[in-house]
């Protein structure tokens, strides 16, 4: 097992990894920017190293500085968390070349799954259902338009190296294709340094359902059930729950087994998520995330399994600590992402937290690195915490989450807590009858009044 792990991240995920390491008797090193000098991860890690100024490109994306910090502190391994360099194949490769262990899959798998065209072709060959679309990248307006006509509108133009809704354009009719194609390529180049795009048939009212998977170096692979991530705005997740309110046990086992078999055939090692669009009883592969997810606590709450600890054990060469039939799903869990944003306009609201009180009680978990007096820097993602609750069933879970939201005090900045309280009270959410389009349509209806 590792003696010391360097955490190449910040905020709540850095703190989450510190907690897992501490319970495993592993020392931790946190790298940080000058903007995060007084952050909670820096305060709680065994060691910390400042690696640059506030801008992410000069600190948390600065590979030479991170590797130098690992060498100076004698770290055995590097955990990338999520975001930043977590799915950067070059970083994973350099980590290994410099004699450290990368806590994640191989650089080759990160690379192949990071290219959405390659990933789709790969998993289709391994038996996963995929959304109908182009066989590969679309190199011209003419090729894309003809493919779209053959497939039938509406279509979705997607960046091959993309995510988070960047480089994505919906095209309803042929005359709009050229503009949408050029816009998608421009966005893809600006955000990912790669203007490659491909086409998919646009599903009109799907749900976004992801399967948590694990694989090890001994040929073992399992799934830990699904999370429903359909509450979204502009392709960004706001709320996740598990299990999904629309899946039967039979369908859950069917898609879970398919996902686990794919992981086994890929030779994937570590924690990953296979994401699907689900519509009219059918699943369609969307992408594979080769890292831990923001919403991993949902799975931890319904399985009782520490996913970060399992990640670390697998990276150290140990076999999976759990078998597919070695656990059971218990109750229901919901996670909300708390952002420092205006809940009506979604404008970022950085600043100093003047008063903070975390909720508590049975089945309540608050993952965050904030505290009273903490100044939220304006340089990074606006998420400042995650509130996760567990209940015996979905109804109890919703009631408990509403109670926990009302207990939470974050003053000095605006947060999205009022938005979440509003979502939880909507009839469609209570019944579980929602899709990835529901929230934006509901907000438009609300703002029109």
C-alpha cells in the first residue's frame, strides 16, 4: 500500500481524498495555488506545496510543478480527483514515467475513452447499445448534412474531445446545419484544442443515467448500480439520485451487467462511470468517464462502500475488495450541488462566507471545504459543496433533504439552495416523471409568470 499520496486537486474532492487516506493510514500532500493558501485541504493535509498563482493553467494544470512537488515530498502516488487533469492522458503518462503511480486507469484507456468517436466505436464492438449517428468524425458541412438527411433531423453535433455541453449544437432542420457545424467546431477548438466533431441522432426526451463501475488488475469488474442525473441546466448536472425512479430491478441488472462486462473486456482499472441516455425503455451509450464523479457519494450512501478507498486499493495493485454479490442496495440517496451563484440568474457569487452552519441528523452528509470566514475565489468552478441525504425510500429521502436544506446556513454569498428547495417541491420531481429537458422548461415557465 502507498505511504504518501499527492492530491492534485482542490476544494471538497481534495478534502474527501484526505479523509479516505487518513482512515487508511496514508500520508497526504496537497498542492495548491496562492488563492487556496487558507483552504481547508491545505489546513488538514499532512503537507502542502504551493505550485503557482490563482489561474488554473498556472497551478492545478501545471504538470511540471505538480510532478516536482511529488518528487520533493516523496509521494508514491498521485490522485487527480475530478476535473483539472483527472482525464488527461498525457498527465497520467508523465506521472508513470516519473516513477509515481497514477490513481486511475492507463493513459491508453483515458485517451481512447476521451475521444468520443473512438469510445463509441469501441464500446459498440463490445456489445453496448449506442445512439445512431455518424461512423466517425464529420470533416465537412457537405458530409455532415448528407449524413443528417440520411439519419433524419433533429441531429446533435458533438465535440469528439468534449464534455459539459461545450461544442454541442442541436440542429432541427437542414438549412441550419452549416452554422451549427461551424459553431460547434469553433467551440470545440476553443475549449478542448480539438475541433473534431461527430453526429448523433437527437433524442427528444431522454433521461441521463450512469452506471458506477470498477475494475482491477486481476480481471475483476463490477457495477455498483445507477445514478439518475437528469436534473440538468445547460447540460450541467444539478441534482443526482440513486436508484433511478424509473428503472425496474430487471433493467437495472441488465444494463449493470453490460457495463461491468464492458469494463472487464476493456481491462479498465479503477473507478469509472458509463453514461447512458435512456428513452422509451432503451439505453444508448453516451460516454465513459475514467475518473471518480462529483456524485459518487450517492452510490456510497446506498451501498456503504468507500469508493475513494477502493480506488486507492486498486491503484496499489490489490484486487477488488467487493464482489458483485457481496453487497446490497439500501434505500435511496439524493445529492444536490450547492453553487455560489444567484439562484435566479445563475451569475457566480464569489466572496466571503460570513456565517456557515452545516446540516446534520440521521442520513445527512455535507461534503464541502467551506467554513465561516472562507473567501470563495473567483477563479474556479462555482460549486462550494454537496448535500447528500439517505432515506429508507425516495419519499423519506426527499423530506429529509428538504429539512436539511432549511438547516443549512451559508451567508455572505448567494447560493443555489433556494433553487433546490423549489425543485424538490415540484410535482414532476416528486413523482419521478422528469427528463433532461424538464428543469430548463420548468424554469422558463416559472420566469415567464
